[in-house]
């Protein structure tokens, strides 16, 4: 054991207060993201008197780690008291002037702790990290002042991340409001019009993706192998990097400049939309200025509108509720659904007047660029947060 490391059992004690008087009604659970969350369990007819009460500043964890995504569910309650299932273990810090609860929660948030918890879990039917193993966890315990500074630095990064996420939610709501005003006010429901093939207004055009965009399949295995990846170079996005509406910038494979030239027909430009080709065929992301010049993998399909000012932003926003449904419905294969250029080219869409698409594009372009910039800052802040977590073990 390092000199500044102490066993956690010296600083914590188990708490077991039951809700016998039924004074506490708020039922929560603990997620693998290490937060208290609203319970989704069916509680009709449940006797809550045997549930455990958790007070602000106390911890709870689920000792069962098997089938838990390689993570342990543990969280610090920072709100008013709640009740949780008796299957959780509740504990508190004996002296918060020796060990700050927020500091301990940062330690629990480290991926290394998840790996440790899984390694220390045992059992034949279900693997659990019991209370004894939790008490045997060794953690660095610096002075109270050092702990406080670490917590403040970590919290400032988290607050900034949460702020940027809220800004992005508001920006997306603004784009959606503009989309609704420009297109849904035309008196039709776009989703029903596509899927049920209703008639459309005269000024709208019944079309296919092929009539206004090119569709390109990514490089197949013979053109690109894992051994072609390098430590520094141009990123390639794969299906694993399709994170909701946007491209995740984590663990990106990189290729050399020579390979970029060889694979230049598989480049990405601002406004391109990339679909998953195999498996999760309803995944799609849009390329922002941060990914301009990147490449895409063979498990993907790229849609590139002929005119970025007209098509990409309309298709992208329209893609969310409609195109994904149609792509999923058109996929072939029972065990592993897949789509190809022919399927995507023949997806039928309706296009509003050109000027309407341009108006929406001019608005969406600026706002999506801000969203992309915020996402890039969030990624950097996440790296800072990980650095603080790593710093604790040194």
C-alpha cells in the first residue's frame, strides 16, 4: 500500500434505517452512470416500510456487479432524502473533515474503480462486491484542503459541461421550432405523408434520395485493414462513433496521409450524413466543420446532397423521425439487418420548395456549428475531468 493510501473501511460505516413510519415517499434507484435516478419499477401494492432511507450526503451502491455493463452502481445523494430498495447497501462517511463525500465520489467515478469492483466481485450465481470488499478498497487520502481543491476543480469542469449541454438542448429546440414553422405549417404531417403515401401540396416534390444526393459505401476490408491504423493521422468514423445525432470523438482509428490520398473518395465534408450500413441501421450522424476531411468506414454509407445550401439540413432534421423508420423498414436480413446504396437511393422523400430549404439551411447551419463547437468543448472538458480522476491515484 502506498504511504498516503488508506483502507476505506477506516472512514465509512454502514447505515440501515428502514422506512417503517412511511414518512419518505420518494423512491429512487442507482444507475451505472453513478447517479440517483427515479425508479421505474412497478410498485403497485408494494410495502415501502422495509425500504432503506438515504439522507443527503450518504452513499448507496448495488453490490451485484454481474450483468451490469462492467460497472458498479454507486452514487452520492446530493438532494433531499429518499428511499431505495433494501437490496442496496447504504453507507456514510464517519468524519467529513477527514474524507469529503464529494472527493470519495470522484474516486468511485474512475473507470479503474469499476474494473477493481468487477475483479473483486465473487459468487457462483451472481457476482457481488460485498461490504467487506468495499471496506478493503484502498484510496489516497490527502489533507482536507487538498481534497477541497480537487473537488472544486472537478465541480467547475462538471458545471461547465452541464452548461454546454443545456445550451445545446436549447439550440436544438430552436432549430426544431424553425423546422416546424417552415414545414409543418404547410398543413401536412411529413411522417404520415411519407409512410402512408398521402397526397402532398402542389409546391412539394415527391422524390427519392438519389434525385438530390449521392450515396457512397465506405471502403471494404480489402481496401483498409486494422494494421493500416497509425498513432497520428486522419480519423475514420465507424458505427461505434455514431453518438445520437453527432459523431463521438473517442477512440477514433487514424490513418496516414498516404492512406488519406488512397481513400480520398471516402472523405467527409460539412453537411454529409453518414448512416450505419449493418446492424443498427437506424443510426445516422451529420458531419460538422470539426470532422471535415475525415473518412468513414466500410460499415457506413455516406449521403451527400448535390447542394449543401438546399438539402443537407432539411434531410438531417427530417431524417430523425422519418428516414430512420424507412431505412429500418427497408433493411434486409433477419439476424443482421443491412442496407445498401440501392436501398438508400430509393428511399422516397418529399421536398419542400427550394427557397424554404435554403431558409432553413441558413438558420440551421449557424446553430449546428455552435452545437458542434460546444460538443468539441465538452469533449475537452471530459478529458480534463478524466485527468483529475487519474491525478487522484498519483
